[in-house]
């Protein structure tokens, strides 16, 4: 790559990301998921700009896996162990039984009624069983759904990637022809258990290491946390175990640590990476699609979607959750809320990489199925939740205490170090005369923080933490400069807050 091509690549890439970000605002007004617009954007770009089209299925799979690692990492970091524990067994049952039911309901009719190739039929039934973590996290966390139901569906999305990718890889590679059919479930279980073991080991390692690190910058802690989680994927994969399972479990354990340093920075960093991964993943899959081939796959896609939402999902939810005495409302909502997104399309690209004959039809059918589900099914899930009764009414919601970035509240934090010899030394906090909209919230002295009161006098080497609205920020900074020169008797002169009259 030359510098010229690098410049062009960064220009086009940045424009695509900006367009995708702005599309989020319009998606809400149009009542469609933003993920759908990303996918359509990629398809339009690939069709109109041939140079951007992607025809390397192996590269697409590798990039897709990389994006899924980041998406699962953020989902795990925002899922607490105490939330997961009550729904762990049901979510695992839903993830595993859901795949088996989907294969049976979608693949068997294709094989025995339409004389479809068994290899392709099993792949299609398997990939459509994968609920999408990005779609689930995106939709459910905007809904006022009960915590138990939300955590159940999020955990299912986090857990079912692992068995799906194992089954698709075995079937697409042709390994199932040399392997007894009854051994395949044991291979899947072994990989999942191995991935879970690696995830637990790395998760507890992170809980031990991160609080004890003394890094020179706050920004290094998110990098360290994400590096540990990504390490779990690599370690599990090298050990021939499920990397996705390792990522999700290690992220849950690290995110649930009581002494996780700079938690907000870690979550903010992973949230940003997750958004980039989602945008890049959907746009890339759109670039991989061949619009000219899609009409041929429409009948297969429509039939599969109908079987999925009318038979497979309700049956899987009922069979999985009844043994755990889940209520009828929960089962009903889970029956309609199996959200699909980029994950099935990524897994449908695996047979393309293996060169399986007819794999293009499976990829195209999966792409159309996801488009249909995102366009027709997903937008109605919030209304379904309210109708079924699993959404929390506004009047009975518990008080929420949210740690939000100050820019979301139109405020900022100013840090002031008081050096020796400053005119601020000896000034009472109440004498500072800060403008309306600003206040000293903390005084850090000798490493200890205290909330100031009318008796708090500023000392040398104190650190003042001042919270100010964005409107008051400039005047607050000017006032602090004035005080640092003139002390408590300082007056205001000029727009820059000089401590002296203009003629001096």
C-alpha cells in the first residue's frame, strides 16, 4: 500500500463511518434498527463502487470473527455475575436446544421434502439459530424490559455463538463425513467446556492483576482489560476450544470485579470499540453480498424465516424454559425476541471459504433472511414486549443511579493544582466567588478527598475538583486565574479576567 492509497482508504473509511453514525439518528425516526441501515449501506457501496466490493470470503470471516470478539467483550463487560446467575441454566438450555430445534425445523423439510443437499441444509438451519449479540444488546437495552428477561436473552446471544461456529465449521469442512454423527455433539460440548475453562482462568487472572497495576495513565487500563479478554480468545483457539465462549465469560468476570479500576473508562472504551465493530461488520457484509444473485435465494429465505419465527423459535423457547418454571409471559416474549443480525451472515460465509458447492445460495438466503427479520420482525419487538407484559411500566420502575459522562449532562470537570506561593492559599472555598453554574465539589489534600464546607480553607498543594456547566466553564477558568493572582480580594477586569485594571 502506498501513501496515496492509504490516504484514499482513510478518506473513504472515515466517510463510511460518519455516514453510518449519522444514520443512527434517522434509524430511530424511521422505526428501523440502525444495524439494517449499515448493512444496506454496504450493499449500495458494493454495487455502485466496484472497487469497494469484497469477494474474499475467508478475509470476511476473519474480519467478522474479530468484530464479534469486540462485540462479545463489551456485552460481557456490561453483564454482572449476580444478574447472570439466576438465568445461567435457562440461557444455556435456550442456546443449545434452540440450535437443535432450528436444525430440525429448517433443515429436515429441506432435505426430505425439497431434496436439498444435507450439508447445505444443516448449515442454513444452524446459522439461522444464532441470535445476534449486537442486535440483542442494541434493542433490549433501550427497552424497559425486566432485568431477568433481558439478561436471559443477552446471555443466550453470548453463549450460542460458540456451538454454532463449531457445528458450521465441522459441517462445512466436510469433517462430519469422516466422523460418526453421534460424536459431533460431544465435540461441540468439549470445545465449549474448554472455552469456558479458559475464560474463567483469564477472567480471574484479570480480576487479580488489574486492581494491582500501577499504570502511568488512565487510558492504559481499558487497553489492558481488553487485551486480557482478546488474549482469552487466542488462548482458547490455540487449545482447540471455543474462543467466543472464552471471550464472553472472561469479560463477564472482569466486568463484575468489585475492585475494577477505572471501570467507566473501560466500559466507555469497549463501547466505542463495539460500535466500530458493529458498523464495520455490517458494512463489510454488505460489501460481500452480490445483489445480482439475491433474487434466486428469496424463496428459500422467506420459507426459512417463516419456519424460524412460527415454529422453531416458539418450540425452542417452550422446550428450553418450561423445565425451569419460567412464566408464560417470559416464554411468550422469548419466543418472539430471538434477534438476528450480522452473526448468522458471518457464519454463513464459512462455507464460502471452504469452497462448498452451493454455498453462495446459503449465504444469499441468510442475508435476505436477516434483512427480513431486521425490517419486519425486530421493529415490532418493543410493542410485543408491552403487549405481552414483560416491560416495566414507567410508574413502577425503581430509582436508577447512573454514572454518566459529564458531557452527557452539559457539564465539565476542572482540576486545579494549587502551588506554593499562589494567592489562592488561605482563601476559603466559599470566598472564591465562582460564577453561577460552578462549584468546588472536592478538595484533595494529602491523597484524601473531602467535600468542602464554609470552613474549608485552601492550602498549598491542594487539588480542587470543580464541576461547571459548559456555559460557565470559560468564566470559571477566568475567575480561577484572577484568584491565583489577587487572592480573595481579586476583582474582575476585562474579558480575560485580569486581576488588574486595564491601565496598569
